[in-house]
C-alpha cells in the first residue's frame, strides 16, 4: 500500500491541506482547459491554416468538426482513465491527464499548414485533437472527485466551485492571449505564425500543473478505500450495473452545463464575427467579459447552493434560460457592442448558477469506491454528444437556414429537457459523502 501512504507534511492543518489540494486541482484544471479552449478560440484561423480554402464556409465547418471529433473520443478516455481514479488513485490519474493534454496541445503548435504539407496537416491535427480529447476524458471526473472529497460537507458547494473557476481561468487565459494576438498582429502574421504561440505555451503551463499535482496527497476517501482493500476490481461494470440511474441523471445535468458553456465561450466569437460581421477582436473581448463575469460569480453560486440546495439553483437556471435565451440573442443580433454585451450578460447570468453548482452535485451522486468512474462516464458521454457538437450543429443549421435565432431555440429546448434530471436527482447539499465501507475480508480481520 505504499502508493497511498502519503503524508501531508509535518502537522499540516486540515484547512491548509484542503486549500493546497483545491488550489493544485484548480490550477491544473485551468491548464487543461486552457489547452482545450485555445482551439475553440482559434477555430476560424485554424480552418484557414489546416483546410483547403476553395470554400471558406466549409473550412470553418471542417475546423469545428475537428473540434467536435475530440469530444467523440472523450467517452473512451472516460472509460479508460475514469476507472484509474478508483483503482490507482485520484492524484496519479490527474498527473497523467495533464501531462498528456499539454504534450498534445504543444504538438498542434508545431504542425505544418495545409499549404505546406497538404492533407498530412489536417490528419496530424485530428490525431493531436484525439489525444487531447482522450486526456480530458479522465480530467473532470478525477478533479471534481478530488476536490469534493477534500471539502467539508457543509461548504462543499463553495469549495467545489473553485474548480470551475480554474477551468474558466483557462478559458480566460486562452481568450485574452488570442485577443491580444488578434489585435497586435496582422491577419497574415496571425495565419502564418501567430496562431502557434498559444499552443506552444501549453507545455510550460502543463509542466507547472504537473508539478503541483505530483506534490498532492491523495484524498482521505481513496486512502481509506486502499487501506481497507475496498477498491473496486471492475469499476465500470459496478457503475453500469449498480448505479445506472445516477449515471443518466449525471449526464442529463451535464447537457445544459456543456451546451451553455460552449455556446457562450466558444461558439459566440465566431457567431458574432461570421454571422453578424462584427470585428473578430471585438467579439473576443465581449466573450472575455462574459468569462470574467462567470468566474467572479461562480463562488457566490457555490455558497448559495450550500445554503439553498443544489436543486433549486439548477432548476432556477433552467427556467431562466428558457425565458431569457431568445431575448438575449435578439439583443446580440443588433451587432453593436453595447446591445451584444447586454445579451451576453443575460446568458452569463443564467449560466452562473449551473457552473457554481454542478461540480459539487455530480460526485455526490456516487459512492466513493466508484465516484471517479461514475462522474467520468456520465459527464463525458453527455459532453461528447451535446457539448462538443453544439458549435458544429449550430454553425451548420444557421448556414443552411439563415435563421440567426437557432442558438436561442436550442438553448430553450435544452433547458426544458434538463428540468427532468434535475427533478429526479437527490438533494446532496449539507449532507455527508458516504464513507468507503471495508471489504468483507477487512471486516472479518477487524472482528478478530
């Protein structure tokens, strides 16, 4: 059991250990999502760099298809890496995911363009994106489980909300850097070499995140599981046979968490620039403001979820989306920065309760012995089917129909559908996570 008999340092207090664990998970998660978000923010440029330009609209679709393809591989990552969280530990798995993700992202920054290498360029891009998607498949389940298992029961929503702040920090870093490059470089320079800079930065960021995660102590729940020899032999089988309903609830909640996030932070920049002819740099600034507002509001939503409960906040956010999504997009379609910002703020206010509550909600649905596996599968399958395809689907439907209200209708539909799993989920606020039960052999040894 040497791999789990780790110490937190001499006489380190519980609160200090908790802060260190949450900070390391948050910073590592920021690195992961910086890597992933960079592609979304540069989708238009990457379409020009990696795909033939005979039909520019198709190059953008191809770029988003590659974006969505990485989501298609995420369930495989969830089924492979998710169980590792429950078998070898949260810490080790998180170290593996961040190393893989950073390396794949850096490779993208080194790839040749279509003009230089022909079809080899998009094929190499697709392969790198698949590796990214595989690594992310094990990230959220492990990171959210790690934070939740360290958090005190009565403040679990607050502590867990910081993981989403870390993820959005990655989004903001990607957005800020790409916006600065867009303002500072000509279009020719951006397509020639400027787009490479954000991808290459992923390697030092990943190195920092890996260092922080290696220094972590694994969670008390996992250490107890290992000491009592209660780790699952086949966690995937155990989740799918014993906790299938919880997996479906988890995936249902993730539907509007994922779609809302990628509509707001990934799809809107190209929607504003490509569909509404807004300057690309202006569009990115507006989305940056949305990300900053999200980040600032999430901890307050986490606090509210501890006081009012997870279900009221999630249900209220769904109703808000259903009522406000259409008016928000009508404001955005005026294409002036003031009205567009007002519409984006409306969408952001709808989304804050979701991101501030989800991370505390999902791991609490599952027992400790299969928590990493259950969250990884439920989260990533739903994210792959709905979140990853959202930019591609809306780009395609808007292009085919010319109807700029499609994203609003989609958000309304998703919000109404998601009320079903929210109504079925158990309320977990202020309730203790279950403690891992000893195996029969361990119980027999204790009785002696």
